[in-house]
């Protein structure tokens, strides 16, 4: 797993947050997004907070062979400005929210779905 202590563009993962926190964030009112297994090049133009209902992802920051792994039940915060590759081994279904009105990140693979 990536050692991100000296990198301010790090992905933060909270494993199995309590239901009270999910309710407080009103996650079930957020839009949903999903994708099938595959590799996706993503650039985040705004900070994204997402909660994975299902799936398994290894996110490789651009230019690094290290990764951050997250999956079903994880609350994930992806910083603004991060470019990374998502290696999706199990199809993803997630709720997401951006900190600005920016559109969702654009995947360069044509097999993504929204």
C-alpha cells in the first residue's frame, strides 16, 4: 500500500464507517455511479467523497506503482487535482458527492457507465 505521508494528494479511506455517520452525510441522497471491471484513467477536478456499496478498486496515483485499495463498505475521499488509474477488479456501485459543481471525473475508457 502507498506510503502517502509526504503527499498532500492522498486518498483517504475510512473502513466501514458507522451508520450514524452515513446518515449524517445523507449519503443515500447523493447521486450514484457505477462501472464494470477494467482500468480507468481518472482526473479529479474537485474533491470527491464517495461511499462504495459494492466493488473493489486499486487506485494508482499517476506516476506511481504504489496503490490505495478500497471497496464495498468504505467511505473514500479523493483530493482535488489527483490523477490516477482505477484498476477495478469487482464492478463498482457507489454514492458520490463533489465539493464543487464540477462534473464527475471523465474516464478515458469507453466501457464506463453512469
